[in-house]
C-alpha cells in the first residue's frame, strides 16, 4: 500500500482552514445570518388552487401587489401553496392576500389556514437551537474522551466547531435564509462529521498500538490512507443524493440540502486535516494510548 503523506501538507491545511474561518466569522459579525420566518416571526398563509399552481406567477402577483419579501413554496401537492410573509404583516393583511391571488387566477383559490409566529417564539427557537448545538458538542467531547483519549476529544470537537462555523459562514456570505430546516441540517452535519472522525480515530489508535517503530506523523498518514477509500465512497455517495435533493427536491428542502452538502464536504476535509492535525499539534504519542497494565499481571498475559 502506498502511504499518502497527508500530514506533509498540514501547514497549508491550517492556512486554508484559518482563511475559511476568518471569512465565516467576519461575515457572521458584519452581515450576520438571514434569519428565516421561524426565528424572526411573521405570518404563514396556506392556500389551495383548483389546478396546478404557478409559483412564479404567484410570486410576481404578490410583488406587484405590495407583499414584498413573501416566500412562496409548494406544500404537499402541486396545488397546495405555502406563503410566508415577513414580520410586519397582520393577520388581516394575510387574509387580504387571498383576494389578490383570486383576482389574478381564473380558477378557485381556497384559504386553508393563517398562522402568526411572534418574534418572542422566534427568539426562543434561536436560543434553544444554539443550546442544542452546544449540548451536542459537549456530549461529543465526553464520549470521545471516554471512548478514546482526551486529545482525541479535543481534535473531534475542534473539527466539529470548524465545520459548524464554516456552514454558518457560507449561509451568511451567500445571504441564504436560515430557518429550522437549516438548523436541523447543522445538527446532522455534527453527527456525520463525528462518525467520520471516530472511524479515523479508531484506526489511528489501533495503529499506534500495532506499529511500534513508526513515529506519530507516519502512523497518522498510514491510518488516513487506510480509511481514505471508505471516507471517499461514503462522502461521494452522500453528496450525490444531496445534490439530487438540492436540484429537484423543491424550495422547501433546498436550503436543508445545501447545508448538508456543504457540511459533508467540509466534514470530510476536517476529519483528515483538522482532527488529525490537532492530534499532532497536541503531541499525541504511543504513551497516550498504551493499555494500562494491572498490578500483578504477568507480561505473557498481555501478549496476543
């Protein structure tokens, strides 16, 4: 097996990650996120058309009738439409919207429901969502520290924070709407990236105990090379599905698919160049992963 010298490029990887993080954090500090209706509050209007609804025509009608910033998406079938109005529109205006749509349509437009989401609910969702991510990161660190070793836990959490910040930064830079589906995608990214990091960490630990004469950098390169095939196959097949969802899944899950697509790509990179790089920076060694010898055990008992 030809061993790929991943860690030989670790300094370039550090510079690349720093550039991405500076861009992401800078955009989050200046532009912030384009919070969706779930977080800012607003009005939801669900209508049913007698025939297939033309979403482009509906958007144009709302734009010309003074409903600026309305988000129009299919909901369930091609005849059901969900309209999201930003904060500032009242329930009465939401009801008036039905008349505007009916006037621009030859068939019948039926109002199914109107719901108002207040800003206090949005603030609570934002706070609870942030706490959910912090709790997930904390539990991850505890699990990795217990399952492997503390240095592995630090490397895994650094990689996860790296991935989350870059996905958030991507949405900030692109100005895409950040709603609950994107938050769910972020939590999924944490799980995906963690799974990849655990596979790599398990192989690194195994090789530290098996390869007695190799140094830390060489062992990590061997471990990454051995798991590269599994990592690439898993990532590429997952990304193919996510690309199909992003292109053909409709507007309701478009942002969700994009968030996962970016997260899977950056998570694959971070499991190689962030988590493993952090281990080298912290000076991981064979002594960190030696199996504790119980007092009174014979040397022969520890041999395989």
